[in-house]
C-alpha cells in the first residue's frame, strides 16, 4: 500500500521544495496538503483594501474571513498541484485554527492516520533558531515520524534524494531500534547504513530481515557524550555517503542520554543539509491490513 503523508504547506519556496523532495524520497505516496488558516485570516494587503468597504466592524470581520478563506484555498490548491505534478496522489486539507500550528499539524496527522509528516525547514539553520518554529512544534508533538527538508539544497544533495542510502543514527537503544524500524517500513527499497558515534561503549548490532547481523559503521571516536558532536558526526556522515535521508530516534540508551538525545535530534535537523526524519520513541510500525 502507498504511504500516507501530511504535508505542512504555506506557499513558501521552502514548503514547495519539501513537496518536491518528499516525492523523490517517497514515490507514489498519498499526500494531504495541509494549509493552516489562522488569524487574522487574510493578508495585510487584503485587510487594508477591505477596511473602507465595510460598514461596521462585524461586516469587516465577515469580509476578511471570506476573502481569507479564498486566499487559503488558493494556497492549498497550489500545493496540491505541485504534489500531483511530482507524482503523488494528493488532496487538500484546509484547516482553520486559532494558533499552535505545529500542534494542529500533529493532530491532523493522527486524524488521517498518516505514516509521516513532511515539513520544510524554512531556513532553520544559521541565525534562525529552530526553537519556537512550526517545525519544532511538530517535532515535539507528533506521534508520527517527521521529515524536515532543508532549503535550499545543493544540486548533489538534491540528486541523492532519488537514489541515495538512508542513514540511521545507531547507539543500540530502543530509540535507535525504532528509527531502524521506521527506515525499513518507510524506505523499504533503500540501502540502510547505521551510523554509530563512538563514545567508548559498544552498542549491540541489529538483525536484518534474513537473520544476519548488521554492523554499524563507526564514524567518530572519543570519550564522553556531547549532543552537538553526535549531530555533527551524523551530518558529516550523510555528506560522505551521499545520503538521501538521515533518520534519528528521540531516546538514548541511558538516563543521562535521554536528557540529551532531544538535542541530538534537534541539532541534526538544525544543521543537516539533507532531509532528516525524527522518529518518536513511542512510534510503532503500523499493522499490515
């Protein structure tokens, strides 16, 4: 069966690029293109034009909402058109909400039983912090895996989307096992590389479908656990192996690591130049109907 995705779309170049990347990463998927229609429900320019036409405040509110809904429908239709042109079976999901857009996207993903959420980063790296952004809210609240697509991507990074391997951050934890399960479920045709950032411990090795052991690839050595060092190592490994996608779980294998692993996931999303999938620790592989 095709995968089902919720796509956060706002008409921006980053959101359009996310649709393009998602179609290459997950060909043939079904996408609900979601636009969140939030107050003040219409652009500044539209509100300025409507103000002298309204007889009173109540009429102005009605006019703003009517014109705003038309704007929202246009935006979401544009996203659907892009997704269909890229090869997805797409349909609109226009949602009126009063705030907390990231939380509402996470809720919508549960409502339609999506396999994953797709979002553009809108330039999360550099001077723009991921904290407080819609993407960050989705990452915190989504019960489904979340794929964040950076923008812009270089030509080589874009070309890897269709054929590159999937890198899974590996430390032998339950969270890493969940991330690997997500790779197998959502990217079944891709080569999977496990990336272990060595901190002086020896993680267990998972077993592949044929019963053989998968050996993690060690990409760094050193004592101690530093979230930024781990995320930087994962980002570097993705570049070295021309990865299409990096997958990280949200739980470590000890109490001390669990306090930092959120930083590993956030740091990887924040600094990667390739799409990153963050898999919640409580996520389970959906049962086959």
